[in-house]
């Protein structure tokens, strides 16, 4: 693995740890981390009450880069993975959603609640 890729991996893991802490401080319980499926990976799975949240975490070195950190293609990948994971984490009748948490140094986390709206 290249040095640059290794640094990006470390930053991503740091971002996921910070996002998990942020979720815990806002009343969520993290029940899964870096959960892999054949369709992709979900960074964090969190639960609060009867809601299960599949969370995509994006860390950027500069706050300005957060605006382009997430796009429809990435969200589709998370949605596909979440669909496969839902039976493992959500009980019948529970709400499910996909959130995004954007992080950068010296900024408060930005959470996009219910970031994915399925088409059709």
C-alpha cells in the first residue's frame, strides 16, 4: 500500500472513530463498524430506539473539500449495502435510514440526516 493510501486509510479510521463518538454523544448506540457486504461497505451502523441508521463517514483534510465528499454514486453503494444488512440489524417495523457524517479538522461534524431517498 502506498504511503499516500496508508495516510488516507488512517484518516478515514480516525474519522470513523470521531463519528462514532459523535453518535454516542447524541444518543445513538453504534452496533456495527466497517460492515462489509458483496455490494460494498457501511462505515457505521447505529441504533436509537426503533431507528436503525446506516452511516457513511467522510473525512477530509480541508473543510472546503467536504462539499464534494459525497455524491449519488457513493450513496447508492451505501444504500445497496444497507439493503443487504437491514435484516441483520433492523427488526420488522423499525425505521431505517442512511445518514452521512462529514468531518474535517477544527470543524464541528456535519450530519446529513436521511441522505438517501430511494427513487421510484
